[in-house]
């Protein structure tokens, strides 16, 4: 059964300049680009591709060439033929994922994460008595445990945003919060302001909820995309996006933005809240990386603290411990008005019955003394940043590598629109990395690639060495990899 189809125009936009490095047969270049789109998730499995005749006409090439590319896709297991539906995408298998395991066969740079916090096991031991006491209850609560809601509220208050328990709901991680908010505070067909580039799974959650995305550009400092004085968010463009579209929601990551590492100035935060209140927009603020500071010159309050009594309620804040403690500890939260919290709780049961109790107890314990966690992460990220800047500078002197002040990644300008080819070639070198367009819309951002900071110096050095080998193969001809790999992006 075919679940979806992609139109010829949208497909061509995703293909981009697929022949940019083709020195061999054109059908192999087309095959490689379509394969990467499937591997990166930009074309979902079970999607019907455009008919060969239609695609050939739109590309201005022979049908024979398109047929040859489609045949390669079928032979490699990336499509199947379905009667009445033509070529339908599939995934031939998933890649081994090494994560932070330096002994694995692959280094996985698709995930901008950190290794688990060393004190996590001790925290688990400390709460086992409380866990035993919880076993007499149902374990079902859409709002979350009172202890963790209080700990989250206290953390916001300590950071400069007075918060009550009634303003907090616990979720199964930040992605769960984004998806729940998207389907609760907006209707299908509503517009949603988003950053470009941005976290791809946020795009997906908004699209599944029926949003029409309105992109606003974010440029990385030192990436060469714009003069350094113009990096970050374009304040005029952001204001115009509200005025022109009156969006129902806006999804923003104002602190150590993923993937650029940028942070939004205080005055722009104030402007966003004023514009949102004027147009009735709910601003979903992803603060999952907000405390991953290395050496940022400025310090910032939680986003809602930049509003006044008339504007602060426009901001709904999302947090989690996935980026600070461990991605496997699937606990997040929403901070909003009590009315929105109640609405979210009422809508939640269609998807889940609450956040696991033991994990909530562990996070509540850690949040009571969170500074050691943040201090360790700051040092680890500093080491990762310095290693990357050194090794990338030695290996790729022509690449532009921003010196980020925090967060989990840097947004590197390759100097040429080769990100997709490089990502595909890297798989053959034992490195999983995500092409720049995965963080954009309609095939844009081919000059960029996200490289994570949160890996050991040895893993970063090996990853860059794999990039160097892949870069040489991209520079010498079309990318043809014999390794069928698929990896998710975080």
C-alpha cells in the first residue's frame, strides 16, 4: 500500500543541482541523489516517486536516463515496483549505529548529543526508595509527578522566570512536547513561522499537524553566509513574517540554535513577544540547549522573561534533559499558562498515558543540584569545539568553521554545494553524517554541513579523517557507494 506521493515539482526542488559533480554517467548521479534523499528521510519510505516520463520531461533529459536511474534504485533495494503506483521508496536496511562507542564500525555524526552523565547511575540508586513507594499508585498522570513539576518550576524561578507548578507539564522528551503542542494549539492549514535551517523533526511534527511553514533565515557567525555583523536572525524579516502571515504558532530555538549555534539578542526576543501578542501567535520556544554554555559573552533569561504582563503568555517553553543528561532519559517538559497546560493534558491521552515514573524521579533528583551537570558539559563541549576547529582547520583550510559559544554543533560552510555528495561518500568511509539540506526546506543549504561537538577528541579526529577521504572522492568524480546505510538525525 502506498502511503504518500511526491509531486514532480517538489521532487525536482529536493534534487537540487544533482549533476554538480557528475563526471560519469548522468543516471548514476541521479540515482545517488535520490538514494541520499531516501537515506536522509527527506523522502519518506512508502512514497510514490514521479513517473519516469514526467520526471524526464521536467528535467529536460531522456526517459532512458531516468529509467536507468530508477532501475539502479530498484536493484539496490531503495524502491519497489507496485502495480498501478510505479516506483515506491523503501529502506533496504538500517545502519549500525556506533554512537559514542569508539570501538564500533561506524562513527555516527548524525546525532548532536552527549554521552550519558557519569552521575546518572548514582541518581537512579538514590531514588529507588521513592520508586518503591510509587508502586502502589496507577503510574498514570498526564501532568507529570508533582515532585518533578516542582523541580522544573524551581529551576525556572532560579534562572529569573518565576514559575508555579500549575505552569508545568512533564512530557516524554522535547519532541513529544513539540508534537503535542502542534496538534493542540493550531489547526490544519494554519501558518507556522520556523527558522531556516532548523531541527528537522520539528518541521516534521508541524507538517504532520497540518502547518504551512513560513521560513525565516538564521545565519551562522563566521560561516561566510553573511557578513559577521549580520549573522543570526534578521529582525526585519522576522517581524514581516508575523505581519504578513499572522501565524498561529512560531517554533524558535533562540539559545545555541540547532544547527548554527547562534543566540538571539534580548531586544529581538522582546520584539518577537510583542509581535506574537499582537497577532495571537503562540511562540513555541525550544530551550533544550539553552544551558549548554561554553563561553557566551552574554547571559540570557528564559524566553518568557523578556515579556511583560501583556506579552509573556505568548511564549510556551520546552525543555528536556536529553541534551544535558542523556538522550536515553526521555523526559521533557512544557512551561506555559495554566490554561494551556490543562488543554495539553486533556489532549494527551489520545497518544500516551503519561511519562514513566522512575525516569521522572531520576530527573527530579538531578535538577535539585544541576550545576555539576552543566559544568561538566561545558568543559566537554569546549574540548570538542577546540578539537574540531583545529582538525578542520588543518584538514580543510578553505572551509569556514564558526567558533560557536555553546550548544552541540557547528554549521560549517563547505565553500561549494556538495553537502549531499559528501554525506553519501562519507558512509563508505565509516562515517554517518547528515547533509545540510536535511535542516532546510526544498533542497536548500547544499553548501553547509552540521558537525557535532559532543564527541571525544579521538572520535572527532577519526570523523574528520573520514570526511577528508570522502571529500577527495567527491572532488574526483560522482559518488557511488556500495554500502547501504540509513541513520536518523537528532
